[in-house]
């Protein structure tokens, strides 16, 4: 094990007008330590995941975590960033501290405050995670980039609009059960499939319901060494975690196949000595519905070009052979960039601890997480297993 998750905290995601970057960080830090039964003085190190890129004027947030308790003063605290995988980068950094013996207890948190920024500033900040030299420009956006990916996928494998609508409907249906989700509404397949004033084309062929939302929020977890976890009633082991980076320019890759994601999944499952269907569920990075579709293929659930089978045949539904995004995913839960990866780990840990805030599987023992930065550039896969 690379460490054990022994406590966590998660704000509601959404438009949180009453919260600041500082209050979000301080709140989840305090709550996670309390949930873990860890005194602030017992924390060896802190890792803060925060994308920012101008979304908040506070560009140096690492020590804001110390505001949670005076006993955290003088603890090492480092801010990490890796685009939309920033949260998983923070988890991995914390896990490496535990696994290398440099720390006994690490507090990991992810945070983003996005909704206070003008839409144009958000667009520019997110677009900076592309290969700006080729993919940037006055109107560049990630919706535009994933619209290109979807168009090429459709050209090769046929129109998948129906499959994308089913993915959106599934994730909104799941998110309707999650009180921490940004959007807690079952939109239904017909709404997601129909282009309308309320569901317009954003970047052809992607509709509004194919795109995740701009959100505020924070999540935190406490990672501990095995001897610490052995003293807790509940512990979720980090059985494996891989990071695979691919080329930044989309022009150097086949964007209908997330090859870095596939390699990350292969390495993580091999290291854990598991097959994909040994997992009870997966939380995957559905920033756009086309991403989830291709990720079915990358994780090995279907062959390339056949991802639609997984959703159309019900494999990824809560009662399917591999439930995907029981939390509602980024699509419904929201996507505060720096918080997303940590949130995915917290949601998976809660599912395994049988304390899921929404849909709860029976007797789930193992879960997988896929979080990516950029368009399948920084790829992280984690395998979690309940150990206590």
C-alpha cells in the first residue's frame, strides 16, 4: 500500500458565494483532521492542490492551510498543480511522502474558487492547459477542443450523440442523489438528447449537457502510514497509483484514443495484480461526455471504437457490471479544477466505507479512479481497497 486514507472532508460543489479560497481550505482541513481523529500537531506535511491560473488573486495558497489550527504552524506545506489532474497530483505527492518514509501522516487538500471570475477569465485560464502555440487563440476553449475530438470520433465510428446523451443522463441521475453535487437534478435522456434553448450546441457536436460545469469547492483527505491506519476503525488503502504523461500537442496524438490513459490503467491494474472487473466501481473524468465514452475504451471495458456498448447496454449503470460515476461525476457533481482529483478519491473512499452521500453499493471492496489533466495529457489512475 502507498498509504491509507483514514479521514476526509468535502464541501458541496457549486456557486459558493459565501466562501473564499481561504475559508474553503481552512474548512476542509479542519473537518478532515477531525474525521480522521488526528490532532493538527500530528500532521507531518501538507499538500495543497490548486490550479488557479488567475482565477483567484491569491496565487500562493499553500500556507493558508495553516489557518485551520495554530498547531499546523511550521509544518511543510506545498502547492502542486497539473491542470485538471491537480487534485490527483496532490494525492500522489502525499502518497509518495508516506511510501518513502518521509511522513507518517499527510494532509492533502484540493480547492478551486471559479464562479467569482468573469466567464472570459475562466475560459482563458482553462485554455492555458492546452498546447497554446497550436490550440490557443482568441476564442480557444476546452469545449472547442473536445468538440474536435468528438467530431473526429464520430467521423471514424459513426454519430455517437445518442450514447453521449445516455452518459449525461446517467450522471445527472446519479448526481440527483448526491447532496454534495453542484446539480442535483435528474435531467432525463430526452432533455439531454434534444437540442433546445436550454440545451444548445456549445461546440459542435457537444451540447450543454455534454459539458461539465464551472464550480467552486474543496475536498481533503488524511493519508497515513500502515501502523497508524491499524489503529483506526475504518481505513481505505491506496493499493496502487500511476501517473502517465503524454505529449501536450493534440497534433502529435490520435485523440480518439486516450493512449496515456490506457497505459495508466494498465500499469495500475498490473501493479495491484487485478483485472478491471475486479473493481466494484470507477470514478472517471467526464469533463465532457465524449471523454467518458473514450475512457470506457481506455480502461479496457470495450475495444476501441465500441465505447457506446458500455452505456447503451447498461454496463456502467449503478446495477451494471462496472458502475461508473456513482457520485454524478464531473458532469453533475461539478468540476472545481484543483479540487476534482481529491474529490474523486474522497467519493471513492466514502463508497468503500459505506458512507456514500448518494448511491451506495452493497459490499463494495475496491474502486478505481481516473483523473486527467488537459486533453488526456496528465493521466492518473488510483486503485483503492478497504483494509479496515
